[in-house]
């Protein structure tokens, strides 16, 4: 019997130990989740303070509020936002009622609408006040009404006007316009502004240092970033109620109404993380059809191809030139995607004469970029639809268009036109003031229209870009809105006008049409030099001050042009920019890097959209032989 009692005592001892441990764990759980006493709760507005940063850095606090947004899913912000209930907000208009709770380990079991208490340490992370190093989270109740969003508008009255709303639910009861979508694919962000599309200062006004400084300050006050709360390379690229794909774009010029979400600040910008489905008005800037001109008999177009390279290693600056890094597509697979888009755009443009920029500078042989392009267009249409101008053969020298990585070129329909006269090339040897070490040499060719017998001279150009690398003296940024290398571009424009006046193609016909990427906006010095020389900006003539072909840092403007002299102007039926590229997100281009397999398929179509970063310019003409005006 003693043995039996001993076994029973052992059994009872183990049973007591088990229940004791259960009791201890239950008590610990209750203590960790038990609500904090009301007297120990610190109001969120006290933590935020009325300055640019919290006055309580490092303090251990307990807060209570409603969860307004939860961003703890994979690749998100690793936290959630909380805000005081309406009745607990203070009367101080300079303090915020919301805060970000950093929870990288997902300790909190919370959802939007929960009334919760959070204990942790106050910190300031890159100017964002947050609660981190959590020690306790308690959910008091669920499905609570959210705090009333604060109504805000753009532009801000001051650079820190939204500071008092950091971490809070806010709404913008106005129409905001997408002005920049270049980082949509990489960072899940777009820039928004009130009062419609933003234009470069010098697109609509003369260059001026004082006005440019004021313009920049005004633009900063009228910019809000819509952020998807994801880290880099989000998949899908989405906001509430919207997912980007090749046929569902988010173009510059789209409008968003009544935007609502939580206010954040990072990377030097105020950002809104939407909590309600976006109200997008795509009809504000739909994808347009190719321009049409009812009375024209001849179509001429200009198109910057954004580095059309069919070589992926061993590239050189011209035929036999020094080795240079290849540009454009990284490999054959990417190039097939790029070429398909480019060909689709060229076919839709349906130009009889097409001036192109940013061709790989690799001659005119069977493996060259221009031969590849012409062959692909012909394969997609009919054999012989397009021919290309072999400038080296016509000029009698290799690398006649310079020894840079890229060059300009001309394609044409032999059924519509034929080249006549000599081929003119503008470089420093033709005009010393044209610096061809910086500007790409210009290509001039006279064409005869087969149907009418009339002639005109086409000049394809690509002037020095605005980037400031190696700029010195007058070419440095003068802070007047024209960027770097303005003096070099202006000298080139003046040289171009004087060179054309000397009939470089020996056609005997004064009619001239200047095409290309001049890397200058409409009111800048190079364009003024051209208009002073008697040339008319056809894009401005037919489209007004709101024309654009390119977007840079949230502002639109024209870098691409068609300019005609007085003798050709009466024969111009119309001119337009086809907005297939500048408005589209980069994510929709041919590139495959930083994309998942699903995105490589879903974000791509072999169509003209985002075939380049520049929009093409199209001109309709009705030429008259032996004209007299």
C-alpha cells in the first residue's frame, strides 16, 4: 500500500505543478494584455508636441487610440497608425492627434477600427515621430468608428503646414492632378498637385533667376506624394481600388478626387497613404489616337527613340571608335520588347519622313541599329515600306554624324518621297560656333514629294542635354530655369539657322523643316534664337502654351520640336504631339529589371505606350510645287 500511496503522491505533485504553471502563464498573459490605468495614458498630442519633432524622445509611454491604418503586411511599413478619438483631441491647432506605431515583429493583434492601448518608447525616426520598442498592446474594443478626417487642401500655406497632421487621418476635398509618376514602379509613389498639370517655368515664361526661385518655392508648396506604404519594387503596384497594368495606366494628367488617408513624412516630402478607394478620373487625360490632318498630303514626324541599341556588349563610339558602355536594352529579350513597342509607334505615326534621335551610332550595315529598325517596320507592314538615309555613303566618310555613342537618323517611304541634292551635315567643321563635341551633328536632306514634285529640306537635330556634367563658365546652371549648357545650345541654334540659310543641300528651294530634340523649353534662349532667325515653332502655333513632349521632376514642357521657315509655313496643315510616352509610368516600358515574372507579363504590351520617354511630334503638310506666296 505504501508503494501505491507513493505513486499517488507523485502523481498529485506533478498535477499541482502543471496547474501552477498554467496559472502563472495565464497571469502573465493577463498582465501583458490588461488595460493600462487611465491616469497612466499619455495623450498622443502631448507626444507629438507643437514643433517639428517630439518633445518626449526616449520616454516610455502608454497611449490609447483608434487604429486608423495597418501597414504590417509583407514589404510594407512594419507598423500601424493610431489616433485619438474625436472626444479626446485637444484644442491646440498646432499638435497632431495621430502617431505611427512601429511593430516589425507583429506583436500587436490589431485591426483598423480597434480601440487599443500601446506601451512603448517614443522615438523620432528621420523626422517621423513614432512609438517603438513595444512592451504591451491591449485591444479594448473592435469595429469602432474612425476619427473624423481633417480636411486639407493644396497648396500648403507654408512648408511645414502639414506637420500638425502627421500620423492623422486627412482628406482633400478637391481635385488633385497627377504630375509625376516616374517612381510609381520602383517606390509606389506619385506626385499630386492642385490646379492641373504643372509646366516648366521656361515653357511658358522667359528665363529669370528671381522668377525661377519663386516658381520652385511655389511648386514645393503645391506637391503631395501619394504613397502605397510599400518598400521598393512593390508587386502589385497598387493603391486602394487601383492596380497598375499595361491597359490600366495611371497617366500624368489623371485627376484624383476626395483623396483620403493617413499623413506621413519621409524622404523630404509629405506623403499620404490612402485608406479609401481612389476616385480616379482617367477621362481627364485619356490615351489619344495618333494625330490626323484631313487636308495633308505628306506626314513628317520626329521621334526620340530613347537609346535604340541592338548591341548588348562591346559597344563603341561610332564605327571603329573607342569602347563605350552599351545603352538601351540590357539583352536580346529586353530588346525584342523595346523594338516591338518602337515599331508599333512608328507604324501608327505613319510618317512619310521620320527623323529619329538616339540611334546606336554603329554605321549603316546589315547589323546596324537603323538597318534593324527599318527591317522590323517593313516586316510588320510590307517589304520596302521604309528606306533609311545612309549619311556616311552620301557624305563620303565614315562616322559623318560624329563619334559619340548615339546619333540622329532619317527614315522615309520611297513610295512617297525621294532624297535629292546633297546631304548636309552640321558640325564644327561647317560652323565653328556649333560645338559638335557637345551637340550631336545635325543631318539635312532635301526630299521631293513623288505626287506633287515639290521639295522641302528636313533637318534632324539633337542638342546638348541639360545635365551639368563638366559644364563650365556660361554653360553652368544660371538658376534661371534653363539648366546647364544653355550657351552651347543657343550657339548651336544660331549656327543652325545661318547654315540653313546657305542651302547646305544645294536644293535651291528655301523650304525647311527643323525637327528634333533641342533639349530646351519653348521660352528658352535656343528657341528664341530660332524665332529671331524667322522660324516658327509649329507645336506652339497649333497647340498653344500648354504643349508638352516630356516630363521632368513633376513638370511638363516641350523638348521636341518642328520649326519651319516663312516659305514653308503656308504649306503646313497642322502639327501635334502624340502623347504616348511622357504621361505614362516608366513601369510600363520594355525593361525587365526590378520586376517579378508576373509584372514582366502584366505591365507590358507590344503597343506604342511608353515606347520612349519623349513624345513624337507629327506635322501635316500640303506641298505646292513652284509656289508663290
